[in-house]
C-alpha cells in the first residue's frame, strides 16, 4: 500500500495495541477492537500558508494527515463543501453566528463519500476485488459508487425502509443490492451472514474498516480553514453510529496539536427521541450505551440502536465539554423545513436533527448569545423530499 510519510500504522482504541496497516485491514488482532490510523505528528509539515496556497478542491488537499496519498486515492473530488452563513436562524437561536456545513454537495449527495473514498482506497491497496457492507442507504450508495470507480464489485445490504433514491442508485452504480425486511439490525445480520460465506469480500462496515472515520474527520479541517483558522464554539452533529463525530473530534485535536487552531469546539451528538442510546448514556453518566430495544424514528440514517463505538463517542462529547440532545420526529422535520424556508438549504430529515437539537439547547439556555455554532448537514434534502413534503401535507400545507 502506498502510504503517506507521517502515517505510522494503526492503533486499537480499546486495548492500545499497534498494528501494521499492510498486515491488518480491519479489527484489532489482539482484542477485536476498533483500529484508528496513527501518525508521527512531528513529521507533518503543514501551516496556514502551505494550506492557503492550495486549491480548495478536495479533502485530499490534507493528505499529510491521511493514510494514503492523493495520487493513489480512489476519488471524485469529494469534500471542499461550503460552510453557509445562516443569519436568520442565528437570530432565532440567539447565537452570534450559525453556519451549516453543507455535505449535500458531495458526489453522491452525502458526507458518506468522505469515508468511502478513504476506505475504498484502502481496499484497493489491499488488493480487494469485492467490497461489502450493510447500510441504512447513503453509505451503501457511496460504497457502490466508489467501488465502481475502482473497478470493484460491491455487495450492499439495506433495510426495506431505505429510501428509493438510495436503492435506485446502488443499482445504477452496479452494486449487488440485497433488500432485507426490517430495520438496520436485520440488514447487518444478513450482511454478516454473507460476509461469513465469502472469504474474498472486503468489509466496508462502520468501524470494521479503520478508514471511514478518517475520511470524515476532514469536515473539521475544512470548517476550521473556512473560519480563518478559528474553531467554532459548538458543532452539532446528527448521530447514529457517530463516525463523523469521532472523526471530527480527532481532527480538532490534531489541528490544535499542530498549532493550526488554538481550541477544540464543544461537540454535541444530536439524536431522535425514538432512538437515542448516546443521549441516554450521557444523561445517565455511563461510559457505554445500552441498546435501544424498540427503535422508532423516521430518521433512518440515525436509527442505530446499538452503536458499537459509543465509548468513543461519549469520550469525545465529554472531553470537548459538549453533550447530547434528543428531539422528537416532528421537531426534526420542522427544523428541516425551517432551514429550507429561511435559508434556502435543503436538509434530509435525518440531518435536520442537528438543527433541531440546537433549538432544544437554546430553549434550555445553553447559549450566551455570542457563540459561533456549526450544524453539519450530512446529506441533501432531495434524498427524502417525499418525507418532508408528506409532513407538510399532514398539516394541510
């Protein structure tokens, strides 16, 4: 595998063991825990001037802090998404600035592209010819797209409730789609059965591959640069598996360590009340979640009742002086519509949990009035426009 100069290998977040990235492609060989890419930060030669001289054209412009070089990447110039000022909603929230990081501008319409470009690059480096995963929809579409670009076969397991657009585009990208009755848990179980039967399938499953969160961490790099090297006070992130949240937390610590920023923002995990294992664990003071027995939310992208990385998520929100907040489905749908009506941006229902959570925090008096707040819009609204329209119709609009 062609790796970057500062990349030193993989480290287990559970037991601390180190692993060679050429030899190990997925879980920790010692304890089965999550592997995290590690770097020799003294070997990273980046400053504001160096980055400022580069085109703002792709997440791979930060290759010194990624495992693989831009030259070797399976890429469609993902990343480099806008950070959009939302003054009307900032006034309504009672904060100094509200900005939305609009990940809907990525090639397949969501931030999942950031994770898959790095994960599929790793699969390519390991000589994989077939990749597989279970997904609520968006990650499966992105995996099929990047696998197709790399000349690989893809096998995607999605629950029957996945949106039409995701299902259609998995097929259009050439993916082998397996629609499973039930919810994400049933899709994961079917995927695991398929993986066990095919030794040549390379898993792209969340936190099974060490590289999806590594691609998503670049959202924070861009946010900091777009704010002229100032960390925002708060980042609100719609949280299911929490891949992007732990990635951004890692990135914030990296930039602080390298002297590119001088603070780590407070990270908030925003969930739907019908499936809020992180919120429950945070409020109860626990270090790991308890699975939600009967998840029930229209926000399929964050309906993850048993997030395997909950200790890491909880550590990130606590150590950053952040928190976790849950809101009901109608409030989340109203937030998506408010963003579209007031600011023109299109958010899918799942993504709008980040904004709905901010309004709940504002109601609790969490803001002083001068904060810079970022909400991450993880996907474009046209993925599930029918859901938003149905909500309006139910109100007679």
